[in-house]
C-alpha cells in the first residue's frame, strides 16, 4: 500500500471514530458539550499515537538521508539504506542506493583514469612541473626530478629554488613568458631543449605548467634526414648535368676526329648551356647557405617596385604606401623575385600575377597572388621546407629562402589558397615608423 493510501485510511478512521463517539454521546447523555469532551478525550490520544506511528519511519528515513548525504559529501559512497518498504519511501531509498552505486562506479573509473594519466605522465620523457600561484611545485614527474634535482622529490619546493641546481640556460628559459628553444650542457653533453609554459585555472586555483622536452635526438635525426635529402637532390641534379656533358664531350671528340668542324659550335653551345644551368643550381644553394644578417634601411616603394618589374612582370593590386618601407632591400627583393617567378610558373594567366603592399601599425604586409592551381593541404604543410619541390627541375629553395629572409627580419611568411583559384604568399615584416621617420628627416 502506498503512503498516500495509508494516510487517507488514517484520516478516514479518525473522522469515522470521532463521528461515532459524538453520535453515541448525544444519544446516551443528550448533552453536546459532554459529547465534545468525550471526543477530545478519546480521539486526541488516538490521533497522537497514529501520527507518531506514521511519522516514525519518515523521521528515521530523514535521519538516514542526512547521514548518507554527509558521507557522500566526505567522499564515502559505500553507505546505503535498507529498502524494506514497498511504498514511496522504499522507492526513495532504492533510488538513493542506485545513486550511490553509480557514484561509486564513476569514482572507480575516475581513479583508474587518474592512475593511467599519472603513469603516463610519470614515465613520459618530457619533464613536467606544475607550479601553483605561490611558486610551490604541486606536481613533478620522474623526468623533471632527474633533470632538476638528481632524482629527489620536488613536491612542495619553491620552483625558483628547484632551478638553482639546473643549468643557467634552463633558468633563463623559465624566466621567459613564452615558449623557448635553447641549448644546455647536461652531464657533459650539449643538449637542445624546448620549454613551453602555460597558465590555467583548476578548481578555482591558478597553476602554471612547464613542459621541458629534449630535442637533441629528434634534431639529429632531422639533420641526418635533411643531409640525405640534400645529397639526393645534388646527386640527381649533378647526374642530370654531368651525363649530357659527358655525352657532348664524346660527341665533340668524335666530330673533331672526323674533322667536321662545322658541328662543333653547336656542341660547345650545348655544353655551355648545361654548365650555366649547373652553375645557377649550385649558386642557389650557396646563396641559401651564406645568407648574411639583414641590414634594414628605409626603402622607397616606387623605386623598389620598379626594380622588381624589371625582373618579373606583375600588376600592383593597390596604391603603394606613402611612407617608405623598412627592410634589407637586396634580400627582400631576392625573396620577392623568387615568389613572383613561382607565381608565373603556377600555370595561371601572367596578367593575373599581382603584388600588394600594405603598411599599418607595426608591420608591413607584402602579398604575391596568382591564379594558378593552388596547393593541396599536404603541399601547403611542406612547401616551406628546404629541398621540397613539386617541380621536376625545382631545387626546393625558392620558398625556403623567402622564409629564411622573412624570419631573419623578425617576420614570417604565410601561404594560403586564394578564393576563386590560385595562391597567396604573404610576407609579414616588422615596420619601425620611428626609424623610417628619422631616416626620411
């Protein structure tokens, strides 16, 4: 029987009993006042007794619920209620027990995930240090303990104190606000590291996470891979030139033996052409390897663009800036010549090759646009790498040289497919208005 039915029967019983007592008193004594006195004397104790019987399990359940909730608040989900009733209170107890079971299962899953995460972090080769707002180390994995304290625990130490035993390069990198790439001597060996640091809020508290990764092996493997690729490219290009040169030399010797001197100029011309191509190829690599530090100066855009047009044709997409630019004229001109050459070789109409120059705030933005086939996402991701080229006769140095020049100026280069077809290559270079004004004045 439900709790509602029980309460309804109780009320009906009380009302019926009260009415019967009142009718009996009126018949026997003929006195209404005496009837009310008998009703109060008989019904009141009955009501109090029945109400206590009804409320006792509810009070017990409320006390049990209060204790159970207090246990849950403390993180103890092992407590449960004995659901020995078939009414609504029994359903409430069953639901509470189910909730406790679900919370126990969820906590077990969280503990397992935390153990897995801690195992991964502890055995990670990346040194990880978590520092709270008071500069105290809240967490440090095995790699960080070996790097900073010789394997001893770092928990609770001040981060600055933990860095005292670390190399000076590590301390300087930790003082930087952003990510840093640096080298330090560890156990007599020069190691290259990458330090990244991020701030975040966890459970209302501010923490700073330091991740220190050794890059020596990765850089060594990348260096070996780069050298292998360079050797393959050089071997391929040299073989492409030396093979025809050897054949032409043999043909020239045979022509000279037959005294057919009229054919020799064509042979010599072909040899000169292949030699010039080989010289151009080697000179490109030499220029990339010997790029000097840039010497920025004020550059008038009109004369700069005029010189560029003498090397590669293009259209100016917007009016040139009034104030001069600020960069190494020779290096940026070489970078743009390479970019304009690539734009003409992209397969689109030559008339659609455009140059756009904008100077605003603290940067100067130079774009080279074409209407060629553009690049796939794979090519976009690798196009700036040295020796990477999709052309059969390409050296893979044009975009790499432009990137090297941009980064040497403190800027960057970006590639993006153009809406409607084609490619946009953008050079973002820092622009010092004060230096330009001082030069102009």
